[in-house]
């Protein structure tokens, strides 16, 4: 709020207090520092962090989108893309957020360009984890029905709690591009079984202790593979609380 009222020094003072009392590594505070000053040192800290730890860029996108600070979010994410030392490693989710934000700002051409970049980006190590990304990916699917990646990512995000829709999205991804991903192009029995649901095999008359133990280990392994994120996620109340100071410094209402 203070930054948008051109009360920059007060905003910077609040950010300093927030960094001292909460978390100096909070990317929301880093983003506010750069937006308030456009300082080279602040830029190096912020964009170095966003480009080394891709999930933090998604945190910024979600936090600023929730606050209605669409232009600020575009400024931060676009500069992150521009300064990335290896463009091949830019997460497609960053482009999808940029496409969604550009559409909100009325720039249809930019939105299309960003979504095309997302569809062409490497899918390696990509796993959306935020509830905010659901609407972003649905918007991408609607805007570009030929994109095989967006339904794949959305299926990954929804699988635990909406497995039927997730499977339908994966099947749509394969139908759009049968070569992507290889492991979905040739589904195996039980591949789409939701957590806790055992798929019977030939000759099995029931689930023995070994089967249940294997399922438990499988579930534990699956959870261990989920990305760790130090900020917002569905149900991340502590993360929302820690981000309050940066939102206070940003919102102009």
C-alpha cells in the first residue's frame, strides 16, 4: 500500500522491520524491495533467488495475484525471465502465470506468447503445487486447446483429490501429443489408481499383509517425491501469515 501511495521510505522501513522480525529470506520481501527501489543489489538478490529456486517464482505469482497486484507480478516475473542465465531452465509455470496475468491486464497478444512459451518449455521437474495454479492452467487449456502440457500439469496437481478428472486430463494430454510423456502414452495396470486404492492383479484373491505394506511404502514414496515449498500451498496457513508484511507493503486499496 505504501509503495503504491509513493511513500517509498515508509515502505522500505516497514520491509526492514519485517525482514528483521520474520524471515529475511522471504521472496515476497525481496520482491517488494526491488519494486520499491529498482536497485541493482536488490535485483541481484531477488532474481538470483527466483532463477535458482523456481518454486519461489510461483510463490510471488500466487501472492501478488491474490492481492490483485497483476502489474507488479508481471514486472517481477518478466524481469526474472529476462535475467535468467539459462532460458532452457525457466519453469513453464512461470510462463503460464505470465500468460494469465497478461490476459487479466488486457494484453491478449502477450498472453498468447507466454502460453506458447510455456507449452514449448521443458516439462522436467515440473509439478505445480498451488491451488492458485488450477485456474491458471484451466485458463491456458481454454485459451490454447492444442497445448498438451497444460492438461498434464493440471492432472498432476489434481490427482490426489480428483483422480478421475486427473486421469481425463492426462488422457487428453496423450491424445494431443502421443509422444508426451512416454510413461503416459503406454499406461500400465494400476498407473492411475488413486492413493489407498489397490488395483487387483491376475490371480490375486485379496489383499494380503504384503500388499498393504507395499501400498503403504508406495504412498510414502509418492509423498516424499512431492516438491518441498517454503511458502504458499493449499492449506499453508503459516506461509500466509509470514507473507502478510509484504502484502501490507504492496496493496493499494
